[in-house]
C-alpha cells in the first residue's frame, strides 16, 4: 500500500509518498509560497541526483496538490506511475481538541469538528482543512485520515490538563491543556523502548522535542501524563519566537505600557519573543549559538535560560512520574545541538543521569548518548512524524 502524507501550513505544504510494504520513502517534497508570488515546488527522490522543481503560480492548496500529484508521477523523481497506486492520504492536523484521542478516517462530521477547533489553532487547522478539501477534489474516493498533534496527549489526567481558572471556562470554551507535537512524542517514545529492548508499558520516558517550536512530554507506560504546551503552542519552553511560560500579570502590564490590544500582545508573545526577542539576533538557535561563542552576552543569557527551562521540566516530570528510565532528545535542535544537549543533561546526577561527551558528539543519528553506567539512558532519536502518520493511516484503511 502506498500512502501520501501531507502536512499543510498556511502557505506551505510538506509531503512524502511512502510504500508501506517496507516503509520506504518513494519521494519527498516541499511546496512554498502558496497564494504568494514566487510559488515553488521542490521534490527529491532518494538515490537520484538532483531534484524536481516546479515554479508557477499556485493560488491555493488545490493548485498546489495538483502539482504535488504531477511530481509524484514524474518518471525520474516520482514514486508511482499511475494515480491509482495512491491508496490513501494521511493528513497532519494540529488541533483535535477533546474530540479526537486517536487518528480517524475523515468524514464530514470530522471536518466540522476540525473547524470548531480552528479558533484554538487559527494558523494551522484552516490550512489542514484546505489540504483535505483539495485531495477530495483531486483524488475523489481515496480515503483520507486525520492524525492529530493533540491526540497522543489525551491520556493526561485532569490534574495535568486543568488550569486554575473558573471551571466554566473549561466547560464552555474548552480552556485546558491540550499539548502538541504528539505524533513526534509518540514516535520517539516507541523507538526509545525498542532501542532499549523493553516493553514501553514498563518504562517512564521524558521526550524532548526541541526545535524552533519545542515541547516536553512525560510518557509513563506509553501514555502521556503531562506535557509542556497548553491550550495553544505558546506555553512551556522558551522557543524561537515564542515566550513560553511567563507570569500572566505581565500581559495586562505590557498592554498598558505599550498600548497594545489583544492581537498586539498575541503577536508580541508568539512572533517577537523567545530567543529572537531576548537577543534581537535571530530565531534560529544556530545563529544564537554562534553569537554566544563570539561573546555576545544576550545570546549567552538566552541559551542559559533556554537550557535551564528544559532542565526544570525534565526534573519536574521525573518527580511527577516518581522516576525516569530514559530521556529522549529529538527535532532540529534536539537532534543537532551537541552543546545544547550536553548543557541540558549535565548535572542531572540526582536523577541518575551521567552523560558521555564523546557519545553525545553526534548529529541526527539514532543512538544512546549517555555513559554506559548511567542509570537513566539518554537517547538521540531523529523524529519521523510522516512515518507515524502513514502507520496510523495504514491501520485505519487496510
């Protein structure tokens, strides 16, 4: 069975075509600037030099998906010879609210529920819905599956997802912790158990998805018991442009001082904060690390604050689960930030962690990076959300 995996953003679309017989990626691509001047599709095929490029106007996601399907049919860089070979399409959906605790076949009822969640993910869910509608128009009759970022976190107890707010805000508006990056946390926690040769039901794992957007999850026996992101992806860690946890009283304070309305303060916290706001340099951690190495004090302070925040969550989740067997680093910074991983995981001997600087000197490779005698194993596991989506899609449609 061949499954097309789509991850639709507001003006972009990432995709992979995967043969589920051996989980081989047949081709992988990216569409950028949908609805914007300079629209471009770039596609690659493993083992084939060069790339397939298509530059032409794409007014919407339907135009983009038509070009995606032309690309996957390409004789050199594609993965199928006929559209009929695509058996199903798996869609990444950011917010499923409380409605979806697992992946589902997409129906009209499911789409309506996704629309209702759009106010909680206004940048993502509408784009996800556009991708679904486009596939229905271009590939009628092919089953579509929704895989939700929030679903893996639906095992959290009320003590983890309720806020200290009037209960009616939860019952009337759904104000609660949902958590995100669930597909990634699910994949790497399962891979960690496999790497350790143990049943995930017997493990306490802390998964650290560290990228421009970042979150941490406490996975006890294969189920999430807590996670750092909340009602939206703003809560938790300091990120590229997001502030993460702050004193809520800061919000009305800066609204008055800066004469900001709700949209203005939302933009400040989501787009102008994080390490970008702290340094004025960049939202890319590589740029921050370079500046820190050159002695830039703001960059040094930002990285120190970032590392400390991650370490605090690890410690809190170890306490919450009454122990930890493994800590996993994944996503862009987690997979490539050698110094960052070492700074975060060092001085955690109280939890039973002992790092090995030489073992940690690696990027993007599935491996154990803690010392051989470390009681708690620290692992580097490149995430593979697309494969997780394809697996869920296969399970539902086979």
